[in-house]
C-alpha cells in the first residue's frame, strides 16, 4: 500500500528509505517526483520498473544547488551557471555531459545527464538531508497524467510499498523546461514555464533553439518528448470555444476556461484563463475529469492568442505541447 506522510518525520523516513534503495514520492513545484538515489543503479532500476518507463527514456537528477550539480556533470559550464543563478531553484532542467560516477541507467546509456534544482522546500529539505542527488521522474505510471497532489500519486500506485511526502498542490503544475547545453547553440528539448525569450535574456541574448521533435530515423535526443503521454484513461480531445459553449452532452466531461458557471447537464472542470494559473490547474482538472463517470473528455483549446507577454505565450505553448500528446491516440 502506498502511504501519504507529512511533517519532519516524513523527511527522515524518506531519507531512510532512499538509503535502503526504496522509491520515495516527493513534491516539487512542477509535479510530484518518484525519487531514488541517483548513484544507486538498482534503486533507479526499480523506479523504471515501477513506472513502466522505457529504459530508453533518461531521468532528471534533482539537486539542492549548484554545488551538488557539479557532482553529476563532467563540466559545469558558464551558461549552466548563468541559468542556475537566474532561475534555480526553479522549473528549468539543464542537460550537460554526465559525470562518470552517474550510473548509465539514469541517462539511458547516453553521454548526457539532465539536472535540476527544484524550489519546493520539501524537495530541497529531502535532498539536503539525504546529501546526495536523487532522480525524480514524474510520479505517475508511464504515459499517464502527471501528479500535482499526493492523492494523484496514490491513485497511480495504490498497491506499491511507497511513501508519498505531502507537500500540498504543486503551484507550477507542469513539468520543467529542459534545455540542452551540450551544443554551441542552447536548445530547448521540452517546453515549460520558462520560455525561449527568458532563457535567451539570461544567456546575454544568444540564440536559443527549440528542438523539432518530428520523428526521424535518428535516435531521439530526448525520447520522453515524443508519442502519447499525459493521458487520461478516458478518451480525450481538444475542442474550440464554440463547441465548449454548446456542449450539453451529459456523457462529456468538459475542461474549460471560458465558462464561469456550471451550465447544467455534464461535468464541468474550470480552468483559469491566465497562463500561469491555467498551467497550475490543468493536470488537476484532467485527473478529476478522468475520475468522473463521463465517457469522453473535451478540453477547450487554451487562450494562447490572448496571451499578451512572451512569458505567458511560452507557458501556453508548453501547455499545448502536453495537450497534443494527451489527446493523441496510440
Ligand atoms: P519526466 O518523466 O517528466 O521527469 O521527464 C523527463 C524529461 O527529461 C523527459 O522528456 C526526458 O526524455 C528528458 N531527459 C532526461 N534526461 C535527459 C538527457 N540526458 N538528455 C535529454 N533529455 C533528457
Ligand atoms: Mg513524466
């Protein structure tokens, strides 16, 4: 049985379990992570098995600051330092060449490692108390909706010997931006709350690319960003605001930002129209819609054209990247 735990004893129990090679679910500001000792390949292997995650999809290593980050990479670059100084702790993951001491399984056999310092105080306390970096993929069965509160994690792993450290609802609500710094031009592999403009500014105005994930015959640079993901069990599709307003089918669960009142009939899960708040509420709404008895979920396309700053636009682009995969069949 998984167990939700809280308070200072929860951190101590988490540290003890991590030391024993057992997974520990912990809160971050983005989503809940499934933690394990990044230097223990057996413990990391157990996380892959538990999630049903393909071994080709590498994990993010979570650290409590730049000092610990230097232990997991070969060389901590100036660009990495600039990003960390400006945005850590926070929702940006940096990909660099890995340190030899990081087991290959963490990096799916590749030469690079993804590293992030989360800002949630419980995540930082756990990593600091453990005094070692921990891997932390999202704490959901692979391909499913990411968890933004402890009950989502418990729902995904009901029969697992797992503790879930309670840190409340994640305030950012979608996963970190992943930026690859191993080439001459920094490249965003996964969009997130921090967009291209913000990163380019941080790096003194350099060009920042956004990776094109159109499938090719080449091995994927970041395999976790392609294919169906973030998926409710209930079939799910994107609809426009007109369809949303006209929806009276009681079999449809509607996730919408433009309808303030319940229209009667089916299930309505409201979202904020502002980018940050929309992102923070999205997975929660998807979990709730999936748990109600509807036979289909409609998600109103987010109001990206109303975003009036590059930062808000970047958040909606990150949201759309996820919704495209949540609504993809197969
Ligand atoms: P999550 O399961 O939400 O933690 O996803 C982690 C994301 O980071 C996935 O999209 C991975 O493919 C990506 N990732 C992790 N490590 C690396 C790496 N070394 N190089 C490129 N992408 C990575
Ligand atoms: Mg994930």
